[in-house]
């Protein structure tokens, strides 16, 4: 582990951006990640093989931004309540996260009207998106020990 001093700032190049478990934190010094794949119909993103419903695209951009800001505030309230061990505040903050996600269209009633089922949180390989995902995913590379 090396450190570099620069104008009274110490940069630890060995652990910057890492959690105690060695994972890279959002905003850490990791390689830029590509955005998650979006299903052809635009309803879901795929994260680690799981479908997550996208926000309702019919929301006005200012309305969507206000909801995203409210969601981030509610998530900070969850973090604070957990750190303080405040059960009632935690329940209230989690309820606010849920309500905001419903308003965004990520939870609750679906925002599309063609009768297609909601596959939120399903593994992509168990859905009708399996072939698309397999064809769209880059091939996995393996390394062999010599």
C-alpha cells in the first residue's frame, strides 16, 4: 500500500474506494462501468442477471427529478435511522422509499398497458427475455491456472 502527499491531502492508493470487504464503493476509484442492459421493450434493466423495473418514461423530467431527489433523501433517512438504531424512524423512512418508488413506477402497478406481466426482480434467464439476454451478453472469459 502506497500513499502520496499532495497539498496536505493524503491519497491511499492501496485502498481508496474500497469497503472493508474489498468491494469498490460507488464513486470509488474503480474502472468506469457500462450502463446496465435495458430490455428491448425498455421496461427493465438487468443487474447481475435480475430484472429491475425502470421508472415510468411518461413522467415529466422535472417530476422524475423531484421523485429521485425524494428517493435519495428517504434512503439517507434509512441509513441514519439504522445507524441510530431508531426502529420507528427506520420503518417511516423505508415506507417513504417504497412510496417514492411506487410514484416513479418502479414498484406497484405497472406503467405499461398491454397486459404484459410484471417480471420485476425475476431472474432474466427464467423469463421471455432469456434468449435476448444470452445473445446480448458478452461472452464470459475464463482463466485457467497453469
